């Protein structure tokens, strides 16, 4: 659990710095922790086991997490990072089945 608290702390520090530099920040929202039965039901629906590291997150952090940031238009971004003007991290166990469909429809270029 210490590693999860460290990760959340780092994300919060980054979002705080962005906000202090005129960035737009959607704060971290964390859903309820998963119960063993919920994860088993998800795995049954998907037809495969979830990775142990992901299950650890679901049990110890939450079934969902989201945050978003973007830089203002007047933010000066170094040229090597000019394409990175926003970002997000999110997951939600309610949408895992959608990822299965997306993977099935994926056509490599």
C-alpha cells in the first residue's frame, strides 16, 4: 500500500505544479475498492484472468481512477515536448468489456 500512496502523492504533486503554472487540472477521483467477488465476476465475463498487478490496484486503490490535465495556450513548452499539451490517466472496471471489443476490431497498419 505504501507504493500506491507514493504514486498518488507524485500525481498530486505534478497536478499541483501544473495548476500553479496556469494549467487546467481535473483532480484525482478514485472509486471504491474492489471485492474479491467483483474481480472474479469481471474475469468470468471477460473469459480470462486479470494481471496480478492490476488486481492489486483494484483491491488496494479502487475500481476506477481518473484525472486530466492540459496546459494553457500561453504555456511555453520546450520544443521536444510540444506535442504533449495534455494528458490523462484513467481506468474503470465497468468498461473493460469495451476494451475487448476494441481489441477484436483492431486492424494493424
